[in-house]
């Protein structure tokens, strides 16, 4: 049960008592980057200890373009699930990487697999490891038609790759030009506008039919583009799509806390080694898997909307994907803790978001979980 909204700042002088803890249906993450070996030893435990289901991004090198490659990747992930995670309580959901050459036969094979749930569209060159992405939308028409028939979801990184478009406007450009045409042409295709970052994209999702949804990250709920430049260049806040303005952030927070089932959590946790972030030409991506749910709780609590957290993290995404609600609950406590300056990442280190700083909430280990009652059916 989610506690009613109230002041959650532990330093508050308000007369009402702050919420000390709450429980929610075990969260899902519908956008996660694990990378591959030798990094899975450290990326998988973060996700497996926090989430019930995780939608695995396929932008490896080489990309995960076939069902066989996706199933092999899934096996590598499952081999790294810690022993303290109960069997069946962590489920990776796999996706294929859409290319100009993706065949109808491969889509049909994906549709027949219980482990493949979606296909990811990266405009070629839009983000990390997207060079194998789509260069001409006409070339993927047969694959998209097959996805409609098979019921596979289309996950979209929505940014223009036109270098003449300002980097802060590339998302809006994509949602103005490319995506309306795709949705019109494939009206039965279920589409997830992933990691939306702008008020324009949020409003686009709001105004589309029930087959269009959007994921939002923890960092886009908490930060605007000032975070990139506060006191100097802060590379660990650099991600794509890039952080936007404060009005954009507030619109995302409004959508996430609204109870609208079109919006749900996709963390886009995207680790890079410290050396690949703190360099002359750093990589895009924020590592948030260590505290994603806690950071979202912080954002929701900032406007007194903790009661909306369960829908955003645990219910809306499952419904859109056609998955059952998790039978487990998790407990989150108001328990301030300091994020380590760095964490192990294969043979190297990753700098987590909020490194060296305080996070107010802490999700408790699974030994505090409680089964959802049949009568409750996962509702708050």
C-alpha cells in the first residue's frame, strides 16, 4: 500500500509526520543496458536485486539482431544473477535490434519466442552503438508490417540524426516529422516512445491512441540541463537524449505522477567506464541501476505524489506489454544513504549517478517482501 501524499523532506518543519516507509508491487524496468561480458558480473546484480522484469537493450557490438543472438545473450545474463535473488523473481525481457536488413522471417521467429517481446529502432548514429541502425525507413516497412501481425512492440529512440538540428531540439524534430508518419502507416503497431525528455514528446504521447506509450528515466525526472554545467562540465549527467529545460522536466514529472497508464519507468541505466566518461570526448549515458527506484521516489515525493509511484514503476508498463502484475511486493524506507564514489564494472570502475551524494530512500532486500493477495490483484 502506498502511503498518502505528505511532506517527505526529513528536515521539514511541517506539522505532519513524514512518510517513513511504503510498499509497492515489485517494480519493472522497461529500458536497461547491461552491456556484455566482462561487465555482466556487476551490472546484472544491480538490476536483479531491484526489479522483477527488465527490458534488455540490444545495442551490443555487434548488435543483437537475431533471435539466436538474443537467447544467447539472455543466457549470459541469467548466469550472472546472484544466488540471493529468488528463482523466478528476476526476468530479462529480450528485444531485437532493427536494421535495414531485418527480415520478415526473423520477426516471425521472434514472435514465436516466449522471451522476445520487442524490436528496438535506433536511427543510425543517434546514440551509443547505433551505427547499425535504420538509415531508410522504407527498408524496414516489411519488418514493421510483420511486427504488427506478430504483436511485437516497437521501441523507439526518438531523435533526429540531422546534424544541422540543435541537439536540444532533435527529439522534438523526430516527433514532428518521423514518428507521426510511422504511426499513421502502421496503426496497429504498439509503440513505446523511449526515454522521452521534452514537453513536446510527452504531449505527443498524451494525444496518441492507446497503442502509444512512453518511458521516462529517473534522471530526466530529477535534473534539467543545468546539471551538465553546474560548477563546470559534469560528464556523468551527459546522456542521449540530452537533459532539457526545467519546464520540460516539470512536464515529465507531471506525466509520470499523473496516473496516466501511458507512462511508465524505463531507467535507461547505461554504464560506461570512468575513463570513457571523463575524457576529451566522453560517452553518453547515466548509470542509475544502483538506485533507480529510490531516485524516482525522490522525484515523486518532491511534489507529494508518492501514491502514484506504484503505477509508474510496477503496473502501467506490465499492462502495456501484456504481462501479469508481479506477485511480489517491495518495501522502500526513508533511509538516507551515501552513494559510493565508484563501483566495480568488469575489470574497471563506473561512476554512478549521485556519486558521493545522499539518496533519501532505500529499497529493502527481498527478505522484507510480501506476496500480493489475490483480492488485491496488485492494486495500491
